C-alpha cells in the first residue's frame, strides 16, 4: 500500500512537471539555426514551448518552424504583425498553414486589424481541416517600455498598466485568445478579461539575474502567482553556463508557486 501511494505521488509530480514545463517558453533569440539547435540539444526531453522571434525567423525562415514541429515542440511565432487588416489577414493564414501553435499581432493596430488576424487563421483551417487553429495574442506594451517612454516618446498618456488593460480588452473584443504583457499586469488583465484570457509574459528574471533591457519584471514564481499563463524566458536560460539546469530550476520554481 505504501508503495502504491509513493507511485501515485510520483505520477502526480511527473504530470505537474510536464504541464508546468509546457508553460515555459524558451526564446530562441539567435542569429542562426546552428546556435538554436545547440541549445535544443541541451534542453532535450524538456517539453517546453519554443519561441521563434524575428531575428531567427528572418534568418532561418519557415523551414525551421517545420523542423521544431517535427521534433515535437509547440511553437510560438513571435513576429508581431502590425499592418493594414488585409495584409495581416493574409499573414495569419500563412502562419496557420505553417503549423505555428501561437502567433501575435500588435494591439496598437486596432480592433479591425486584430479581428482580421483571426479571420485569416480561421479561413486557413476551414480550407484544410487537418490544421489546428493557433492561439492568437496581441502585444500590449513591450516590457522594455517605461512610463517615461510611453508618455514622452510614444505619445500615449496615462500609466502603463491602464494602457495594457485597455489594449487587452480591445483584443478580447476582437476575438483574440490573449495578450503579451508584463507579468506585473497579469492580475489586472485577468480581472478585466476573465481568467481564461491568456497572458503570455516576457520580462521574467530569476532572483539575482540581470534585468538586461527589461524594465517591468518579476521572478518566475511571482509571475505564476500573479496569474501568468505562459512565461517567456530568454537570456536567463540561453546565456546561462548550464542552460538545462537553469530551465529545470525555473520549472521547479513555477511548480512551487
């Protein structure tokens, strides 16, 4: 009986570990595929999301996204589309046909543009039922944007938190699934848009690590407690002396939160 209980506890922990690992998004911010593959070898067996941003996507193209899918990873294609609605609609269709599990647009493009992204993805799925509908999220304010920059340079009045929530509500009205925001705003977004509206949060820095170019940050545990659904983490893992151990430590902190 004691052995069975022990096995139950182990199984529960394994399930919790796997579910939590899938909420960790590794930012593959590399200039070439070879560097990204080197990191992937070190993280082999960790079922995390892989985030492909503009630097790597522009260098490696769609084939690398297909490679990640063939390796069994979920892929967040972080290309931050911001254009006229028709152009974004076409881009969303192409991304959906590529097989990305998640992609984003800029909320600053307005409700019609965000709705067009959903229309483009839905049209691609309708034309090919074998495709999955991707999660579509909107960027609210970059985590590098400070109050001073938003007010004085971008020209948006008020405080950052209020702007983020306003954009999140607009994204929800447009039919999107969630937003990219600082972890500091996750609780306010959940309050305004509901707990199922997803928050994808960069600006995660383990205690004691460098803030780099981020200004609105929390630790992994704090972000989970604030209600973040996914944590996007780059340099604290990719620049670590032991990236695998760094990722495992972060996952455990997320579980304990």
